[in-house]
């Protein structure tokens, strides 16, 4: 239980600062005796309050992504998150698990070089590069489906897409990333509580939930005070670490 509590704190803090909390929470729940699918659903449920708490800390820092309104982006995240959760409960996860490391590697490369690529393309065309509002919403829907189904590094992927598609700085996009992560998790949680075994081990779930709330609040306060370059370094370090661990089977 101590390990589960500490994993919850770490996962909540990671989600607030840059993403990757699922990769801490999921192994801890599996080690506590939950099946992989149940652990996946339970980790989403446990991380919801911490993510919502982080979003509350960031509420005054929210800024629209590109030309897309916050409301439209949130609605898409809610719908996609619910659909992804439904897929988790109805489809086998074997083939998707095999693709996860490659998805993470792709997101990490885009996150690392996305803004540079955006600037190069912009200079070559002589005008700013920017995704249309429709493209932003389509991309967010696909990410939300992934987030509801698995959730690992979906926040990192969001920043990667916004970075290369809009040239958005990691620090500027982090508050909206946390808010959309909360929307995805809330939608998926509603379905998991009704149709999964997420409540089969209530003591384990509550222990991780408490840790995630503490980590989420603390992580959001810390992230708001970090310089942009340092926050970007933390996000990239998390992305690289999680990608390597997944390729190694960790």
C-alpha cells in the first residue's frame, strides 16, 4: 500500500508537470494484484481527482489552442475519451500494446523537434505554419480516443501535436494539456465505474487516488513556477524515459 501511495503521488505530479503518470500508476496496480485491463481502468479512475485538482490550479492560465475554442476542444476530449474507454472494455489490447512504444517514440521525436520543424517550414513558406481549427479538433479527438483506451503519455502527445502543428511552446500549452487530460479521464471514468472491475479493490484504488491528488496539486504549483526551458526539459526527459522503459518491457 505504501508503494501504491507513492506511485499515486508520482503519477499525479508527472501528469501535472508534463505527463506520463500512467506509466507509474499502471505497474504499481498490476503489482498490487490487479489484472492489466482492470489496472488500466483503475489507474484512470485513481488519477482523475489529481488531474482535476491540477486543472483547478491552472484555471487562470488557460489559453485557446490555435483558433479552437476551449469549449469545443473540451467537448471533443469528452466524446473521444468515452469512446476510447468503450474500446478498452470491448477489444483485445494485445495488438495495441505492441504499438504503444512506437507511438511514444514518435511523440517524443515530435516533441523534441516539433517547434524547430515548424519554424523551418514557416521560414521556407514565408508565413506562419498553423493547423486549422478543424484539424486541431480532429487531432484532439484521435488523441482522446487513445487517452480513454490506454492513456499512456497522451498529454505528451498533445504537446507534441500542438508543438509541430501550431509552434506552441510547452510552457504555454501545459495548462490546456492538463485541462484536456482531466476531460478525457472524467469521461472514461464514468464508463469504467459502470462497466469495469475498477472498484474490485477499493482500498488500493483509494490509496492511489489520495496520493495522486497530493501529487497533482503539488506538481501543478511547481510547474507554474518553472522556467519554460526547464519545464520543456522535464517533459522531454519523462517522454524519453517512458519510451525507453516501454521498449525494454518495463
